[in-house]
C-alpha cells in the first residue's frame, strides 16, 4: 500500500505536520479532504467507507505498508499496520528515515531499494 490517507478525520501526524512543503502538508491535506467529503464533519469522515482505518479488516490478504518519517500520513500507515495485524492478516511495515510523502515517485537510491522490496513481497504473497 502506498500513500494512504487511511483516516480522513486526520491523525495526529496529519494535524501536527504544519506548513512544511514536502509534497504535502497539513493545509493541503485538510483542503483535499474538504473537497473529497464536502459538508462532512470530523466524525463523519471516520466512516469506514471514507476512512479505511476504521473498516473491518478481517480476512484481508498479506500487506506491505511503507511510509517515510517525514510524511504527514505517517500515523495513518502506523495505525493501519497495527489494525491489519490485529485483524489476523500478515503485514510488513517499512518506515524509511527521512523520507517524505510520495518518495517512491522520485529517482532516488531509497526508491530502488523499496521497489525491490515491493517486488519481492509481491512474488511471495
């Protein structure tokens, strides 16, 4: 899984990221949620149909979740990995130090490493 927002009610990392411009930030995220869910309040955005973090994850296949420490969606990935595991499905969580949201879209050494790990995961899943 790449580039979640898995909780459109905004996890702590989304709310606290602030104005830093690393592909995404708190204001950009909040604005996109308002466009995607017009008229919905924070509680309504926790509906499983909108925020997968609150969905029933029972019976899902193995997952690989990768996130950078400089991603405002860091908590989304950490929380989803915990819920995935609690639902009884295997999950691999990769947290990449210093990586921003969407880092695998850029021609970086770390991108090649993570894409290789993704291929390996898919080959064995």
